[in-house]
């Protein structure tokens, strides 16, 4: 199965000068942790990384340091995640029928999670990994008055990987462009087109490194994993 990694962001909320995926996490760039998990997954056979051209030399260095056995293609990203994925879909190998999409910033996702997603994608047209939310979620208006409290047992926090039949997702992206839909994940386009999106159990540690606190948490979690392996 083919994997697309959106990695063309700027990391504004991280407050760093460069793409947060190039920041160091336990002596390695953040993106190399994501790629190492993709390399270890038995189901993934090809990796496309969407990035800004300025970052390509750094990405190339990361890929070559990892000595990946799988083919890797660098693809020019867009101004939004949605555009970056759109570009990635156009650059998939022609034989690609199902694709997993995984945020470069979710660098703690395990190879098992990729494998579980890839297997589930053989039996449904679209899926996301997600976990039940722990917080009570409030719907709030522009004056910060609470308008609604959705039943928590119906709420799941979306993560990546997300997986789709390629032709269906391409159609949804085209429709989204025509109609000006702006979404933060691909499943939202699928839903807007009336297509079903299956939930696959995610991982509590599969956080999206977004702020400096997330970076510290990611470091803590990775250290724990290394300790467990050494024991
Ligand atoms: N991404 C992308 N193209 C963009 C914007 C984001 O490929 N134009 C990628 C990011 O590199 C990241 C993933 O989408 O791997 C999720 O985005 P996010 O966590 O929001 O990262 P950034 O956009 O870099 O961060 P911020 O929103 O704080 O600027
Ligand atoms: Mg962003």
C-alpha cells in the first residue's frame, strides 16, 4: 500500500523559525521518527512526502540517513494541508488503488498502527484512526458562550493514518476545490461527499506535535519506549 506524508507546514504554533518536522527529537529530526515507523510497517511499499522545496535538501538528508528500503518521492506541497494532499494524490504511482495519509507531525505512530490501518482499508472505502475523547467538549459561539455539550460517548478524536480508495478520494478533492470546501482532514471531504468513513482504534500516544509542550511529551514517550526495549 502507498503512503502519503503531508510535511509542508511551517509549524507556526510551535513558534520555531523553521518547519517543526526538522526540529530535533532525541537526536533525530522529527520527520525521521515518522519515516522509521513507515519503513517498519510490513504493508507500506512506497512513500511520498509533500514538502516545501526549501526543505527538500533537509528531507533528502533524512531519507538517506535512514537508508530506507522503500522508494521515496518528494512532492511539492501546497499552501494548506488540503492542497498538499491534493498534490500528493496527483503524484501517486499509476497502479495505486488505496492510499494511507499520515501527518509527518504524528511522529509517535507505531508500525502496528500503519499495519492495522492498511489491513482495515482492504474492507472499506475510507477510514480514520481515532480515539474516544477524554474531555467533555463544548460548542462555543463567537462571544465564548457555550451553546451545546455533545454527548461524550459519541465523540472521537481524529488522528492519522487515514486511508481511502484513491479514485474516490481524488473525486472528493476535486469536488472540494470546485465548491470551495476548506477542511483540516481528508475524511471531512469524504463525509461531505456522503461516503462512509470507518473508525479504526488509534493510539493514545499518537499525538500531533503542534506546540512546544507536545515536543516535550513526545520526547518523554520515546524515552520510555527505548527504556522498555532495553530492559
Ligand atoms: N502540512 C502540509 N502542508 C501545509 C500545511 C501543513 O503538508 N500547507 C502538514 C504539516 O507539515 C503536518 C500536517 O500537515 O505534518 C498537520 O499540520 P499541522 O500540525 O497544522 O502543521 P503545521 O501546519 O506545520 O503547523 P501550524 O498549523 O502550527 O503552522
Ligand atoms: Mg497547520
